[in-house]
């Protein structure tokens, strides 16, 4: 019975079983003593991680090496000044003596090399080479003269840039018959896609959710569009991440630290590694090879001009097939072997460039283990999967909301508009995803055409290009036509003036001014020259036509394109598509001309930044700051600094690494700012969801919410005043101010003791008076004090004041400052009192607590709002065009108090159960 209980306990304790198994398989750590370059001798574990070690390896003869290699590891141990290399593989060469060269490069310079005969270092499988499995393992002691060229910074800097190369020469022909190269690392890297990518994706999902809820909450389409326009744009966020990653698509020799940094953003461009998916695409994309080995044993000897020299030296062995099949996979890590290690790399996958080379888009994708020929098909596959998940997600959301209504967890009128139009939302969301992927897909399509590929891939790329150009581009063109067809256009000649001016009174500055905007004003500086230009004027004959942001039919059809832009810049989505198209041509199509690619992209980005900043297209300030200023400046700086990576510049690799860190700092600041804007955008979206509620939590942000709603309505009008108009408006405001009058103010009043303070009955009467005025809002401290001082059976208590009429109030024996304070407060609560007219401004009475003020946003008729906006724009005189926004009749933000006689407004933001979440 005891044995059975023990067995049951063991079976019920899987952790104990795992512990016993691991203890049985645990290896005993072996130690050695080593002396470093600094002369310090210490005890070292044999399985320790070296200071520098290799990663993946490949064939540096382009697959023409006469070896099949499954293991190539090398390391430099700084603590005992040794260099190790380990080579496993097979060859078909018979009876050939060899000479081997082992070299280590770091930051573009050779730091260590050694030429040796394998027989002298006891590598018996290579002494001589005779068609047997190759097992080479050697340790070389080194000194300061040999490794002194390796900078000490290399052991601590992220993403050490270096490589190890092993070259094998045949003595009989003195020719190179094998070459293998592996990248080196120190274990410190800037690339953590498994950790950083999910965090960035989480912020993106928060932005998507914050934007989506503003688009589905409400019943008024125009008001929903206003709040949606000020939410953070997921398209802008993904465009930021995509532009950072696609910075590595230029045909430049990037430092390794940039390649690692950009790998954190690969997911935004749909470059997500999946071994099974990549393997299934290889046949379609035309990639062939064995991912488990490097080299090509038995191939024709490369570079030989001596007829059948390869046949004389190299023959085929019957053992080749057997040994190769046995070495197709690297031996797994042996936990019981004290001399085995886990830091080794593996053979590079087919289609991956040689490890240690970080040139162009191939090097950027190599960090993800994605072949460059598979970049387009990988992105297309993940984009299709995203569209499918989007459709399924919208269906699930619809079913889930109906389920909540069915079980009475949600009212029938909540989110009613979205539940009735969920199919339209699904279609528009899918189009929005395609619009979001336009930049990446166009760039990858042009890149696929530039590098070539199988005919099937080219056909798919051509079809995809037509879908994006004719689909998304065609819809954008049609949306512009459907609105602009009502206007009459007039083209007039104009000129762009190049004017020299001084900024800060000392810095020379060149500015460009359109002649038509000057009118009768003088030049702001000295005229340098002018450029011919045209001025396009358009007029609408129908003055009653509503603006684009108040046209319900247009918003329903094309709001996914124009909703985030200003009323006068609603067409900017067309400019954005053209910008992404030409940028994709520079990055993806000009891979064979690095200089034209980089210099052309720099000029293009500078022009785009100037034009977009001048247009000021976005209605929301956060989207404008991120999409135009932060992202635009980072693109210009990245393109400008990338000139140093041109092959013709021959920049020192250490200097190139320093420039790479500058680019990382610039792009990192953009990412940090993006995260902050996402958090602020989520808070503003929460305020939008509570726009129909009287109470807001937290109360400390109540004033911020009121200002935010006022800002929304002001931006929706989209009336921009020039600097001269603002100055004139300020002058008029100063003129309208009343001159200061002699006055005084009481800051504090010190109350002296009164005779009635000793009269307990007066205290009780004061408490009763306060209760009559304040009702249930009594001060518990004051009442408790009154109760403590009451005398129930006293004569004074029997003299009840309740014998007076109900509205009568007993007079006090004397007056105090407290009575005057209550009198003033009551006077301030009467709007018609003279005291209010003297002391109050434009705001609410000072006696009303701010927490009782809640925003009431009333939607006006679209025709009225559009006519007012058109009237404000049509007036060019200072009197009509400089009306302050808060005095415009279509300023739709009001303040509502909790008084019972306040009237509720009409529109989307009434106290309606439909809009409560």
C-alpha cells in the first residue's frame, strides 16, 4: 500500500518528474584556466559565451564551393586570448592536400588572419581531403599583435559589424575550392522584433479602436465626422512605421545597427516571417536550394580554364550521397556534453544574401530571414489574410452586439446606426485597409519588377498594380469628380516670387510668395526672381449647396477618404496617393541606380514637406503634427544622412555606424512622439464618447473637455486668418475695451467677535436659516455644533420660531460680515442684478461651480452652417473676414447648467439614450 501511494504521488507530481529527469541529464560544468591579453589568469567555464561569435553562415563563392557544410562556427574568447573554429561537412574531392586561411573582419577592415596547414593542427579529416565526412575543430592562441586591431568598443556596441571567412585552397592547383563566411556578433542588438513589434502593434490597435468608436458612435453623420477627424489616424501611424522600415529599401551599404533597428518595424509592411509559408512560396518564386547546408559539392570547378582539370583532381565518391544525406541537418544541442554550446548559427536559407553583407533591401530582409524575391508575395499573402480577418471581425462584432441586446445587456437603441449599417462599414473599412497598404504594396511591386523573378510572380505583381492604381486610384479620382463637377473653373496667369528676407533680423532666408496673394501689399523682402505659375479659381453657382463635410451622401460614400481633412482641403487624399506612388517609384524602381535613388528621394521629400506644410491639410492638430511635421522631417533627415552610405562615398564603417545611430535617434524620437499622441488621442476619443453625458470622469478634465469641444467646432468652420488679419483683430479688440475706471476690491475681511457669538439661541436660529436656504445640502460640522449647543428643556428652546409663517425669517439682533457675504452671493445668482453686470465677464456667474457646467453641442442645419462659412470666406474686407470665431453664428458650443429651467438643444448631442455606450 505504501508503494502504491508513492507511485500515485509521483504520477500526480509532473514537476517532480521533470526535475528528476533534468537532474539526471544535467551536465557537470567543466572549467579551465585562461590568461587574457591583460595578463590576468582566471577560472573559466568551457561552455561560456565568447566575446565575439558567429551567427548564420553561407557560401562566399555563390554556391560553387566543392563542399557541403552543415556547421561553421567561430569565436574569439577575450578572457583567454583564443580563436576557435568548428567545421562539419562533406566533399567529393579525392586525396588532395589543402591550405586554409582563416580571417576576421570588423568594421570594414581585416583585424585577424591566419594561414595554416590542417595537418599541422591535427585536423585529420582534411589531411589529406579524401571524400570522407569533414570534422574540423581547432583553437588558436592569439596575442595583442594579432587582435590588437579590434577596438574595445566592439565588445559592447550593439550589433557588432564583422564577419569570419574560411577559405580552402588545393595545393595541386593553388586554386580556391571552398569559401564560407559567417556574420559575427557580440550578443547585443537593437533588433528585438519579438518584443518591440507587439508593443507597437498594441499602440496601433489602440489608435484603430479609438478611431473606430468615433466613427460608429452617434446618429448625426456630420457630427460623427467631426469627432472622427480629430481622432488619431491609424493610416498615419502605419505610414510612419512603414516609412521607417522602407528606409532600408535603398540600394546602400547600411551599417548592421540600422538593419537590426528596422527589423522591429517589418510587421507594418507585412514582412512577417513564417517558415512554412516561405518554403511553400519558393517553387512559385523560383528560389531553389537546401536550407540545411552551404556549398555545392560535385559542381563544375569554378574559374578554371584548363579543360578537364576538375575531372583530374575531383572525382565522385560513392560515399558522397550517404555522407551528404547524413549531414543535411546540424546535430542538435547536446545538454549533457560540457563542451557543446548554444550560440552557433546555421546555414543561410536559399535566397538570403551572404551573412555579414548588409547591402540594399536584400540585407534588410535578411535580418528577417525573408528572401528578397519573396517580399512582394509575402506582403500580398498577409494583406489578404488581414482583409479576411477584418470581414470576420465585423461580422463577429455585429453578432456580439445583437447578442447583448437579446440578453438585455444593451438597449435596443444603443449603437443603432452601426448595427443597421454594419455591411457598409465593413466595405468602407476594407477600402481603408487597401488605402493604408497602398504605399507598401506599390513599392514592393516596383521592387519586384526591378529584380525580376519567375513569370508567375510578375503576372501577379502586374495584376496587383492594376488593382491598386485603377481600384484605389480610380475611386479617389471619382470621389474628386463627383464633388468638383459642380464648380466652374477659371485659370489665370500668376507668378511665384522668390524673395530674400531676414529671419530673427539676422538670418538670411529665401521665401516663395504667390503674386496673387500680395494684392496691394509691398514685398516682404528683396525680390530675387520669379517663376511663371497659374491660379485656378472655382466658383459654385448654387450658394445653397452644403459643404463637403455636411453632405451626408458624400460622407457615406467617400468619407473614408476625405473625412480627416479640412473643409477646404478635402481633396488632399489625391495628393497623398500621388506622393506615395512617386515615392514608391524612387525606392522600389530605382534599385539599380543608388545615386539617382538617394538624391532624387532627398529632393522629393524636401519638396513634399514644404508643400504639405503650406497646405496644412489635416483638420486635427495631432494628425498634422505627426503626418506632416514629425514624419516629414524624419524622412528628410534620413534621406540626407543616407547619402553617406553610398558605395561611391567610401565612408569609414565606424563613421557609418555613428551616422546610423543618429538616424535611430531621429526615428526613435518620432516613435516616442507617436506613442504620446496615441495616448492623447485615446483620451480625446473617450471625451467624444461622453459628449452627451452631464457628468464626466475625472472631473479635473471637465474644463479640458469643454475646450476640446469648442476647438472641434472652431476647426470645423475652417476659417484661417492671416497674420495681418489677426493683428487687426487684436487692435479692434483693444479699442473696444472700456478705459479703466477708479475702483477698489476687497481681498479679505477680518471679523471681530460679536455679542451674538455667545448667544446659543442665535446659533441655532442661524442653522435653521441655513437649512431653509440650502435644503438638504447642510454642513455636517455646523449642524453637529448646533446640536451640541442646543438645550432641549431650556426656556429659550421652548420659544419656537415655528410660530412664524412658513416663509418668514426671524431677524438677528445685529448684522455680521457673513450676512453681507450671503447677500452678495444671492445677488450674483440673479443675472439681472447690477453687481453681476459689473463683476462678471463673458463666462458663467462665479457662484456656479465649474463642475456643474457641462458641454452642450447642438448641431445646426447644414445649409445654415455652410451659408455662414461661405459668407465668412466671401468677404475680403477686414470687417467681415476678421470676425472672431467665438462670435460667429455657427459656433455651436454652448454651456448648460443644471438648472431646471434650462432648455435642451436639438441634434446629435441631446440627452438621448441612443448615444449612450
